[in-house]
């Protein structure tokens, strides 16, 4: 009997109609790949754990997402994991139907590998310490800025500290809708020449 969490049942029940079969399908595959996996809720969306986090899934108004905690060190023989410049949360871009997922056999292989990494105690490599004055700006922020010349020029003219405040505010968003809302707000404020903390000055 799989170890299920009633909070995930509730999460699926509240999801959009198109999302329910996707979430149910992913959930079944995860339990099939690892019968000893447990479920929990972290950051308000479902996570699956076995000796650490294995993977997670989420649903939004128009798409679902599914991703692996250690995707960056997985073998990815089919080259299907999006680990850089992702257009959406997770590693399979925007999932709008079960057809958007890889075949069950492939999914099971990937889930089993993610479980095996935790079983072996393999950890993610520590992130190299960045130069304190070198700011890593995710592609989705750069893309949004390039669409608005005025906002982009003002952002580029800002000192390092002001840029960092905006980037951290956006990257700390727990969900994709929140991230997108913050990006829109950033563009609006930049057009007015405002920094992230203008309200408190």
C-alpha cells in the first residue's frame, strides 16, 4: 500500500480540470518506481521523498510542472531534462496534458535513477562562491528586460546593490505565478525609475 498524504489528495482535487489526470498519472508513476517513497507538501506543492527529496509536481491555471531535485547530476540519456534556461518551473517545460510527458517507461527510468542517487547518498555539488560584485541574472529576467528598452536601460544604469535587490526578490518567489507577477512589477517600477525598495525611502 503506497504511503500517501491526504494533503496531496486535496491539492489534486482543487487543481484545474485539465491538471487532475496529469497529477494523478505522475503520482502513480512515482509510487510504481519506488514503492517506499513518501509524500509531503513543501512550499505549498507536492513533493516525493526517499532518503531525501526525489521529485516534485505542481499545477497552475494553464499548465503543470514536474521536476527532479537532483536533475543537474542525473545521466539524462534521452536529453529531455531542462536544467538551464527553463521556460517554466520543473524539468519538462509546460505540461498541459499527459501527452506532454515522456513515455511511462522513460519516466520510470528517470524516477528510479533519482531514487538511486538518494539511496547512494550522493549530494548535489556545492555552488561555487560567486564574486561579490558579479551578479548572476537568470535568463527569464534578462528576456523580460530586453522586451522593454526603457526599463532595461534604467536597470543597466542602476548600481550593483539595486540590481541585486530586484534579482533576489524575483528568484526567491516560491511559485511561477508569483515570479511572473514580480517580473511585471519590476518592469513597471523600472519604467518609473524606481528601485526595489522605493516604498521604504
